[in-house]
C-alpha cells in the first residue's frame, strides 16, 4: 500500500447518526495543529445532534492521518477528558500503523476508548459529594490510574478552560526510542544531568590542583614526575588526607605557606625514600 503523502491539516465534522459525532482528521496532527482538533471536538460535544438528542458517541476517523507527534497524542488525551465529562464514548477508527504503534508503546489505547462513567461515591471528597449531581457530572470522572507514574487511585479530576488548558507533554528518548518521556521524566533526567555535571566539574578542578601539586613536588624534591605522583599518593594514605586537600596544602607550602605537622614530616620521609631508591641525594629542599 502506498504511503500517505503529507497534506494540509483538516478537521471535518460529519453527522453520521443523530447521536454519533464523526470527525475526520486529515494531514499531520502535531504541535501546530493539535489545538484545532481539540477546539473543534470540544465545540461539537456541547451541541446536540441533528434531532436534538445528546451526543453518545464520538468517532475520530484517522484514515487520512499522515503523522502524529507527542502533542498530537496529548490532544487525544485532552479529548478523552472532554468526552468523559460529556459522558460520550470515544472511538479511534481507521488507525494507521504509526498511530497504533504509539498507542501500544504508551499503553493509552484502552484509556482513550474507554466509555465515560460516574465516579463512585467513595472516590469523592466530602466537598465534592455535596455538589449538585447535575453539576458534578459535568466535570467529575475517575482518573483510573492514568494521571501519572505512581498514581494508582481513581480521584475525580477537573478539566480547566478549553483554550487555556495545558496538554500532556511527551518526548522520545534518544537512548531508548521506544520509550516516551513525560515532563516528570524530563525533570528527573535534568536533575541527574545537573548532578553529573557538578561531579565532572569537581573532578576537573581536583585534577588541575593535583597536577599543579605534582609539579611543585618535582621542583621542591628534584624527583621525576612519576615519583612525585607516588610521593603525593603515599603521603595522602599515610596521613589519611584526601589527595585533593593534600595537593592544596602542597601548593600553599610551595608559595611560602606551612604544611600541617604530620603532612610535613611524611612528605620529607617520602621524598627521601624515593630519592634513595633512585640513587640520588636525600631531599635538601625547603626545611621540612
């Protein structure tokens, strides 16, 4: 079968039965077009059918849909919320392969096509239970665990104004293309990346300080850089001082400061030890 060619986005409303609202979607359902679909469906849900009977079913026909991104999926989730509030059963007809795969990956098909139902009384708060039933039915429905990760309850939720309502947001993970990342996932990933960046910055700073300290030991003790590194490592282990802290002390000492007594004595012994191993004179640099 030939692939559908991208065309202009269109939303066509068709009256197929007195209580059935059919909406044909043509073109790409994406960031720039998803709001048009939500607005059109929302307006039609508030209008009675040709005979004046209330709507009972919404059939979204995707036979001419050419693409759908995360904002298009978010639009379908918003429409599902509107149909739940209006007690209209939604259907997704003539789904192309890419739409079916996205619904499978996100596990949203059952939710998007679930018939609206009244929330049970035990699922409502005391304030919600006091509402007039006719008014309550316009907004209350069970969320049935689709509100987000870790939310397993069936708490009533309220849709906000049509034009100002925020849509759900998803992006595709580069490391795992079959996984869609929600805004919560992105926030957690952002925190992890920031923490990793802080660790890398600290590591780079520590390496720079240690490299400078190795150079100072080379000059003060007249040893090769390899021995200077071993001296720092030995003094760090024998004095139970972190290598970065010891390196900072060595740099201060090289600039005329003083070393803590334990580090000063161990530095002298370590330099003498490595110089003797190499057959050179004991350390006779600045007094230790």
